[in-house]
């Protein structure tokens, strides 16, 4: 009985420190301090994203701000917990994936002045090593006042899927009628 009383006091004190005690507003979801972000991307990321969309076209899907553990898997189930924890707090600015399979093709990082600090350089080196071990390319672009479509296209084209000789044909569905529209769409560009 005395042991249980000590545990209750310990957890009560821990919850108080974390602001989790009853009556702190945590019971009422209306009082929780959550709001949507003003933007999912920084100004530089938004500028780069627009140019990247033009450079990639329909050759790949672009996913911004992807967690590394969603892009890179741990293939050994016995070590999964340890190695997933190591990358849990990391993300990559953009991932290009195959438009059909969604397989990651290349990661992209934008490096601004914050990447010049020793701490960030160690984080960047760790991220480079993770991508290297996973045999997934990671391209780094320096943040600039403007980005050039041709420069980006040249750097990423090596990793883009090759358009098939006989293009895949898909049908576009109209959402309300749920019927096929007889429109041929080449997954790798306009027909």
C-alpha cells in the first residue's frame, strides 16, 4: 500500500511538471493550443518547389517534407526499433518518386545559411550517410534568390524513370458520375 502511494505521488508530480494534470485545460479539446501552420513550406522551399514542378513535369511525383522513416526502411526486423529511432526526427525537404509505383527515386535538400553551423553540418553528414547506405541518391541545392529550371532538370534527370516506348494509357475518372472518360493520358507527358 505504501509503495502504491509513492508511485501515485511520483506520477502526479511528473504530470504536473508536464502540464498534464487534470484541470489544466487538457480535458477540453477546445482549450488545446493547436492551430494550422501558416505555410507548410518556407519561402525558399515554396520557390524551389514551383521550379521543381516545372523541371520534373509528369516524370515523377514530388513529396515535400518527408520523414526519413517514411522514405527509408530498416530491412532487419530485429534491429528495426533501434535504427528507426535514429532517424525518427529527421526529414528530407523533397522526395521525387516514380509516378506509377511511388518508389522513392531521389531525395532533395535545400541548404541555406543554417547549414553552415557545426551542429547542422553533423546532421547533414548523418543524413548523407543514411541515404548512401540505403543506396538512394540525395541531391543538395544551395538556396538562391532564384532557381533555374534547366539547372535543376539537369541534376535530377539521371534519376527520372525512362518513358516507355508504348506509353501507359489510363482513363481519367469524373468524380461525380464515376464513369470513364475516353481520354488517353500518357503518364510521362502529354499525348
